C-alpha cells in the first residue's frame, strides 16, 4: 500500500512478483511518482481499482534486469487516479 500523503516519490525494486498495489490517503490535487526498478523477470499484476490508465490499460513492466519504469499518478478529485507510465530499458 502506498500512502499518498507521505511523499511525492516512491521507489519499488522488483525482486519478486507483486500481486497488489493499492493507495491510501489520496486527496484532491495529489500528484506522486512510483519508480520501479527491475531486477529481472518480475511482474506487477494487481493495481488499485481507482487507477484510470492513460491509453486504457495498465502498463506492462519491462522484465529486463535494470530497466526502470516511472509512473506518475495524479488525482484531481481524490477518488479517481490517472496513471501515466514511461520505461527506460536497460542498456
């Protein structure tokens, strides 16, 4: 669970598959980033139901070791959260 009231940047190193990411304390005007660093072949399969993904679907996290995915989450009303993702592949 990510407490959106505690910080603007959260870091997650994937060293196992993640089946649930949820949010708490999302207020109107909330804006935060989740930086996901991949250690190799792990996935995220469960996202908070409040997320409305840009493009309509949750991003596929790059499974290449050392790749980084950054997701920006924004909520204008404190209920719905827009998620926008970008990935930097490992070189």
